[in-house]
């Protein structure tokens, strides 16, 4: 206790609305969560779009074959290309990302003029 001759130190009192502060923190956290969830969904949709399974028609178009029979003949002649696909029943399915990687590794030769 201070002596009576010594002046008392001023005390600082801080008042704040704890409920309001908690609401602000909650709102900020919820917004960040929504943004994170939205970004996660957008990334998943983008990955799904770029890495979806293609059938023979879509694959032949992507690879630039004039027809599906020409593409299927190429499958029989090129086991490396055929290894990219999966046969489900009687139908071929190819993952788009695998085909794009194969295309970048095997650039097309241009026709001689």
C-alpha cells in the first residue's frame, strides 16, 4: 500500500465489448473459411475438367486423327499409346492428362512441303 504522502498512480481502465469482438473474429474466420472452401472447389473442378476420362471419339479428336477407325489402327500399331488407355468392356477410355503428357513428349512431325 502506498503511504498517504505518496500520490496514487492513475489506473488505466480499458473497456471493450467482448461479444462484439468475438462476432468480428467469427465473421472474419467464416469469410476466410468460405474463401478457402470456394478455392478448393474451384481447384477440384479445374482438375476434373483437365483430367477427365475421354472415350475413343474424344481421344481421336484430341490427337488429330481423321476418324475413330484410324485412331484404333494406331492403337494396334503403337503399344506405348495403347498403354495410356484402359479398356472397360469393349470401350477404350483415356485420361486427358495422360494424353496431353504423351503429346508433349511426342511432338507431331510437320508434313514436308
